[in-house]
C-alpha cells in the first residue's frame, strides 16, 4: 500500500460561514477530527456532554471555552486542553479563522 502524506491545513473552507467537521481517523477507541470555525459560538443554553475524553488543540486562530462551573479558558495557537468525559462545556466564541484538532478517546 503506498503512503501519501496529507496536510492538516489543506482543503479547508476558511472563507465559509458554517463550522466544518472532518474526521481524519477513526477506530473503536479513538476519533481524530479537524474542526474549522468562523467566529462561532455554541447556541445559548447548549452544553456539550460527551461520553468520551477529549484532547483539543487550537492550530490556528483563537477560542474561548466555557465550563458549566463558570470557568472560562482562553486558547490561542498551540494551546491544548484535556476535557474529561461528561464535563459539560461550550464554545463561548472562536476567532474568525480558527482550526482545531480534536481527539476523542473512548
């Protein structure tokens, strides 16, 4: 099988308005996805409550995550964070052109 390298920044819709989720790898125990955000925020009153641990890094841009206990975490390029399963959180806002890498661990 020939190997072919891909680029995490290629084929992104930076000029778009909708948030873009692309699964890069998936197995029974892990899912890796690239997320492209355009000044996005979670809807008012919406909280993620995921059944798996999540490791997330901002590759480009910036973001602010809010947790149910009121804690707010500001993230810029290169910042990463582990969000344990069932910890309710939301995206307070992102920069105009933000690219994330999220790793979900079951």
